[in-house]
């Protein structure tokens, strides 16, 4: 696969990924884009397995209305494995009132399995 095609696929994937999260898509739609039980989620101070990721996602949908703004997207890899690095700002309103803004650097590692699937979802806070 040509680098430009890989980059285009990676950028489209991450935009779709966060578009679905921001739209509060049913968890099954998000889960279908992961490696399922093999998924590793590496949140700062809160590593999660697949079940933990489901609980986190459902909590985000219940407790926040947010928007992920992607600033930088860098894609590398092959036709079987891809890594997407992005700098993001997440601006959210809490259901209980108040706002929250986070500045994560996010790394998604994807594998090809009849479509791109997230095998690793990691975040590091910039601030």
C-alpha cells in the first residue's frame, strides 16, 4: 500500500472513530472497530481491558456531551498494521453541569482484519 493511501485511510479512520464517539454511537458500533477482547486501552493512570473500555464508553455517553477536535494526525505502517498519532482537544459539558477541556495526545494502533480494527488505544495528557 502506498504511503499516501495509508495516510488517507488512517485520517479517515480516526475522524470516523471520534465522530462516532462524539455522536454517542451504540457501543457495538465502536466495538466492531476494535479487536474485541484483545484490545488494550492505556489511559493515564487507568489502563482498561475490553470490558473496562465498554464501561468507560458508556459512562462518557451518560455523563458528558463532548467534541474531539483533531489538530495533528500522523499515520505510519503497512497494509497490515497502522499507527495513528494525533493531538486532540476534547471539550465537553458535564451532564451535572460545568465544562471540561482535555488535551490528549492519542495513539491508535490498528491491524487489518477484514477492515481496520483498533488493537491499542493510548492517551497521554499534554497539560
